[in-house]
């Protein structure tokens, strides 16, 4: 994969992170998993304060991905609002209700992965 391709993937991840921030997503983290994960290059983690907000964040991200021409390979959990997983190929998105994110702690699986600077300050949840 060329540097231009990897830069483009990171730019797409940043655009999806910005979409989450637009609807007050919390604790937004974008991890660079290139060379660490076989099924994606970038993973986005976002929290919401309620099931309704989780669905709103996931909807905004999916809409933005569609606008950017990113395919939706898979979408799970969009009805429950506890944890929405959206696979956009090079970018996989996890939107969690706060307690579910803490419980599953998926980010710890990639503790050694570099975090991609967002270019904005993400809102932090109180816990």
C-alpha cells in the first residue's frame, strides 16, 4: 500500500471522527491498525450518553461514510443502541453506550497501536 493510499485512509477516518464529534460523540479515538489487524487499517471508537445518542452518532457516521463513497460492508446493533458496529472496509467504527464501552474495553486489544491525532478536542464523558 502506498503512502498516498494510507494517507487517504487516515483522512477518511478523520472525517468519520469529525462526523461523530458533530453530534457530540464522546471519548473519540482513532487507532492506526495498519500491520496489526488483518481486516481493517483504522478503527474508530466513540461513546454516547444514551441509546438514542448512540444511534444518532452511528447514523451520522454512516451518512458521512456514504457521502464519501465508502461501502458499508456490515452493520450490527443499530436497533439496540448499546453497541453499533459499522464496517466500512478500511475503517471500522464502534459506537458504544458508555457502560458497554467500559465493559468490553475493546481498545485494550490494540493498546500498542498508535492513536491518530484528531485535530479537535473530543468531549470526555464524566466516567
